[in-house]
């Protein structure tokens, strides 16, 4: 697939080169509309608005994925720390990271780059 041809430069940097957007700059960070969050690369449904919460970190945060097959988790030892990278299970695009400091019921915080997502409003 020609990722550079179908993604914006920012989406390409994040999804294909494992970049990160600056906190509080993403278009979907403060989105409160009801709907689904899709992978900006392939359109797979990744998260739902009912699982989104305000984490105060500056990135869209979710305590659960839309389905158990939506994302894959990988060990990430970059930047001198151990984290869990989250990638789209369909296109393997980098989405963000998973932390264990989220709210109940899961205790998880999927910290996702806004540019890695698109949004489909529920009608």
C-alpha cells in the first residue's frame, strides 16, 4: 500500500514511523460526540466514545477497545523506558501506548494519538 499517498504527513509520521503528536494539539482530544474512533490508516473500528475518558494527558484516552481483535500490543523499550505499544490489528499502524493507570472497570489507559484516528459520529 502507498501509505504516503493516502495519509497526511502527520498521519504518516505517527502511523508508519511511530511518531507522537504534541499533547493537547489533536483534533479529537476533546471530542465529546457519540460514535466510533477508527484507524486513520485502514478504517478499522478501534474504540467507542462510551469508553473514552478525560485523562488530563493531552491525548485521547480510552479504558477499553471496541473489540478484543481491534488492536495488538507490543513491547516498546524505546526512550529508555518499558512501555506497551498499541498498533492497529488490521494495518499494524502505530496508535499510541497502553498504561495501567486508567479508571475502572479495566484500570487501563489507551493513550492514543489523535492523528492516528478518524471519527464516525453515531446517527
